[in-house]
């Protein structure tokens, strides 16, 4: 469970879509406060998903080969396959020079020219920043994390450490950007906007890599556990 959670959290934190949206939020008026609200809303989504899963399982993993256990593995397998096929689909579109823009992806809405771009540019309130954090959440990866949390055993202290590590790592890039804005606002603003421009140019490649790596891992492990 720990390795799966860390891999998924790493994929979430390097996902270019939330970082691009966050860069626009913190570069607007009252950017520091909006960035903080964005991060809190982002964390709230992760914590809420984990809490719901733990409430369903009562903090105990389902017995091996039981219907809930098999259902969780099957769901993880489906998520993995969706990520793999989407990554391959996106790769074919890139080679053909027709990569979609402004569309939904398993990693969240496409920021480039998409709804989150216009939403970020209009984020005149703290509530708008919070809503944007929910919008750009990579729900496909979060769902993969939720199926992994099914294996959590809250009677072990290490489980809480793993869940905390998941939330922290999944938010690490946003926290780093927020701290940069706080301590070096002028320099950070310019560099974050340059980073956003660079990410926009490499967004499609990043989506393909993240989808294939995480998708293949989840698919392979799920098949192994289902057939083992």
C-alpha cells in the first residue's frame, strides 16, 4: 500500500495542470491568500476522500479474496487500464499533431486554453480559488489513491504516517510555490509564470508519461493480486 500511495502522490504533485492553475492564482491580487485557500481546498479534497474510504472499511482492510477486496482490485485495474489507454491515445494525438486542448483528462481539466485557465484569470475571490482547486484536482489519480486506501489498517501507526505522507507529497509542489511567493514575491511571480509557460509547452508529454507509468503500475499489480 505504501509504495502505491507514494507513487500516486508523486504523480499528483508533478501533474502540470494544477501547477499551471496555481501559478495564475498566486499571480493575481491577494495571490498569497488565494494560494493558501487553493492549497487548503486541495488538501480538503484529499482528506475527504480518505475519510470516506476509511468510514466505509471501518479502518480495516477487507479479507483477501472477499467480495469487497476483489471489487477494490477490479476498480484499481479499471483505473489503471483507463490511464494506460488514455496515455496511448494522447501519445497518438501528439504524433499526429492534433493533441486536444481545453478538454477533460484523467488528470483534471486541460489548463491550456481550458476552463481552468479562464477561471483562474477571473479568480477575484477566495471562494473562486477554492473552487478552482477542486476543479483541477486530478480525480483519476485521486480515485486510484482511494482504491489503495481500501488496504489501510488504522490499527497500525504506520498507516497514519503513510496517509499523511500521501497528502503531503501530493501537495508538495503547491506548498513549495506558495512559500516561494511568501518569501520572494517579485522573483517568484516572474519565475512561476515562466514555469507555467514551460509546462504549457510540455503539458502533453507530461500527461502521457504520468498516465502510462501510473496506469501500467496499477494494472500490473492488480492483475498480479487478482491472479496470485
